C-alpha cells in the first residue's frame, strides 16, 4: 500500500452470500452490505463494493481490502486473503472480547473456534464435508415441510414434543421427515426434531474443541431462534449473538485491513 | 508447470545431491527383484516385516506398499484402485491394498508393469490387520502362499508369554521359507545382516536427528523419499552406501547453515503417511511460506536394530514394538517428544482415510498433544494414494488458519 489509511474493507465471500463491511480505525462500521453470491463470486464482490461505496458516500479506490470465506481467492482486487476462522475470531472479539468459544453456522459449513485473549484463534474444528449441521440441512427440511426458511424456526418453537429425527445425513433425514409427515406428525414437531438433530451435530463439534463459556454464535443460521434454543439446551449454556451475526467474518476482515 | 512456478520452487527448496544415488540404488533394487522373481526367489513383504530373516535366507523382497507410493506419485491411484473396485473391493479398503490388487489384476495397465510376481507373501500385522486379507486376495490371484507373522499389539511392557508367542512365529517363518524356497537359515548370517541393517538405521537416525538444527537440513518430502532404502533394503550394503552419502550431505548443510528450504520461519511436525500424488506441490507450497517439517512420525518409525546375544529375541522386540503396533498413548508421547526435541511450533495431522490404524484417534491425540506441548495443531483429511479423497480447498483453509495462528 502506498499510503496509510484509516479505513479498511472486509469482504466475506461465502458459498451462499457475500458480505462486505467498511470500518475505520476506531472499529466503527461505516457501511455494510450483504448480497446473494449466486454463480459468480467476483460479480457478487463487485456488487458489495458498489453498495459499500454508495452507503458510505466514499470513494473506495486504493483502500485496503481483505477477503475471506471460501471464495476469498476468487477476487483479484483483494490485497490479502485471510481465512474465515481468523476473521470470525477477530470480528467477534471486537464486539465482545469475553467470548472464548465461537460457533459459526453458515449455509454450507459450520465451524467452532476457540478464541485467544488477543482475538486470534487458538484452535478450531470445521465441518465442511457434510451438509448435516449446516444451514443447508434446514433449507432442505423447510422445503419438505413447505414453509419458508425464515418461518421454520418459529414453527419449531411451537412444538411441545419434537419428533425424533435420527439420521445425521441430510438426504436420509429428508426421507425420514417425509415418513413422519406420512404418519401424521405435526409440522411443528417435525421442524423441532430437525433443529434438534442439527443442533446436536453442531454441539458435538463444539464439544470436540472444548466448551468454554460464554459461547458466541454467528453465521446466518444463528438468526434462527429454534437453532439457538436447541443448541443452548444441548450445550447447557447461554449463547451470545451479535446484532448482525452474518457479518462478523467481513467485520474481522475489515478490522485486519485497517491494521494492514 | 509454468515457468514462474518452477522458478519459485527452485527458490524455496534445495535439491539433495544424494537423490541421484537413491534413484540408482532403487532402480537396481527393482531390477534385482525382477530377476529374483524369474528365478523363483521373490517374496512380497509388508513394511513392518522382520525382513532380516528372508534376506538372511537369500530370499529377495518387494514391498507392495512402496509400489503403492509409486502409483500415488504417478497420479494413477484412482485408476488402479478403480480396477480393484471393479472386482468388488470397497472404496473404504486401504488404497495400498486396492492399488496392489488392481495392479495384480491389470499389470499391463499399471506403472512399471506391476510388481514382479511373488513366490510367497509375507504379512506382518504389526502395522494393521488389513495386510493379511490383502495378501490373501493376492494369493488367490497369483497362487503364492501367505505367511502371517502375528504380532499382537503391545501396550506398555510386553509380557513373556507374548514374547514367546512371537518367537514361535520367527521359528515358523524360518521353517516356511526353508520349505518354500529350499534354502537354509544360519544365525551367523543373521548376525551379519542384522549388523548391516543396524548400521543403515544408525546412519539414517543421525540424519533425522540433524534436523534438530535450525534451519533444518531436511524437509518432509526429502525424508519420505530418502526412507525408501531403510524400508526396502535393510540388511544390505547399498542401504549403507546411500545413508552414508545422505549423512555427509546433511552434515555439510548443517555446518554451512543451509536449510532444506531457503527461508525457514515455521517448524512443524507431520503425522501420518504423506499424500504421494501431491507430495512436492504440497510441501513446496508450504515451504514457499516459510514452513519446514524437521520431523514426522512416519520416517521415524524405522528405528530398531537387531543386536544382543539372543538375536531372535531382538527380532521379537523390534518388530513387536513398531510405532503402529503400540497404543494411542505411545503415539501421543512420541509426538510430544518430537515437538520438544526438534523445537517445533505446531503440527499437522494428516487423517489418511485408508489407514485406520494410523489415523484413528487423531482428533483425541490432537487435543492431548496441544494440551501437553502448548503448540497448535490441525487435522486435515485425505488419502495417500486415492486423490479422489483429497479436497484441496478444504485442506487449504485449515492450513491457512493454522499458519495465521503464528502471525
Ligand atoms: S491400512 Fe495402513 S498400515 Fe495397513 S497397509 Fe494400509 S496404509 Fe499400511
């Protein structure tokens, strides 16, 4: 970088959505954007850059950009790429420095990160090989139950007796749910069972890294109240969630960009 | 490979001069194997087999696992494993076994036209139980008889009845080889072979230990290639010739302060078998980022020498106590010991889908090693031969995240 700057840009290019954040050196968010990644990560990233520029009213040319997420290497205008593990860790640390264990559940993966006192990760585990335990699992369940993904969580919370969904595989769980519908189980109970199964998978991953409270949750799936409810029960711990849990990766990237 | 990439590789990595001698020795070894097979004197052996016994008795040996590594390096693993899968073998079966069975089925479609045909199959289960069934399958296809050298797993001290049992296996082995190959055994010759074997192991161990230096004179890929004679040629003169040359070069590097990689910044431990199909790309890619591997659990596994008044007893204890025949606790101890001894900053555990014996328990050991040493580690998943099981992007994210911890 030719000149020192006090503003940095973080782009989190995930498989489902692309997120962007513009922060200044005090950590204040000047603009944020979230778009669907679609078929082209570079196009989505451009789109996010345009939105950041419009919202903040700032010219972004020349500002340091760090990309993260699975598409992090697909954008040629980035100055550096950093993994989502470090970025989420830094992002959450800037919002709540007490958090030592972070559970991030996105559309296609879930990760559990132990955060060190300086905000850097000290250990982590990823589940990115199997869609059970990720947002994709809930999307499939919502489709089978014919409700929107946003309504699935609230529906599940109405249940008093969750169905048992024993399969830990999305494909098999789908047929299991179809079977439950066939035997007349209430949609709310089935939805609750699906959340329970998924939260169980995520909790296992978390326990592998080691439970340290307080626990933070981020990622798009964190917005789902039933997921938080069942995860909190499984871990026997309350969960802290930032206002915009999908944006912490981009926030961490932006903070690192300012420090560059 | 593009011009630019080659240039970077030249910059990050120092080629060993001894590699040309290695190639020469291994080529000669393969030709001897071919000739032995034609004379009806070739046995296939597993990597942890007490090879000094057949060598003493004038029986040549070939290593299907080493051949598996060749299949992997030539990037034809999926194809050759596929031949075994067509025969009905599961994709879950070890890819050394699958590639071996596949190449026995279609030698003409396999690298080097397959391993030379064996007259006996010598399996020792101190590395895993898979080898027995694998050799049974090859036996069905080739007609060569199988000998099982049974070494029950050891946990702590080996009880005397256990030693006696393994000792009986040595005697049975001598008997089996005498009958199969019409040859004889002499303790005097075993002592000579044991001495040669011990000398090679000693030279090799000294090269390994030299990696305690900063910068480390050898990187992972160097050791994985250089270990070929310690596996295949234990008890022979060429192995000693090579390890002498290697040690000289290693000592020269140490005295001149030259590292295996040009810019050593992070020192890591490697656990498990390497991904043969991408071994240079993988380790040189990390070398370009300043990462060197001064130690690994794999090439350190060949360390026991035959010695003492009771040579057969020495065979029993060396081959019962190989790394994979011991419990998880011993593996954790070994990793912690290597991390300390070689001043390592962290570790990478390659969870090899094929090898349950090596890879089972890695998630638990990872936590234990981190706790005991205070350095971070990561588990990446894949396979040593079957590149279909190796997901580059997922592995890259884990490696990047580990390296970011050192920033
Ligand atoms: S299962 Fe493991 S120890 Fe056994 S042959 Fe395969 S790689 Fe070797």
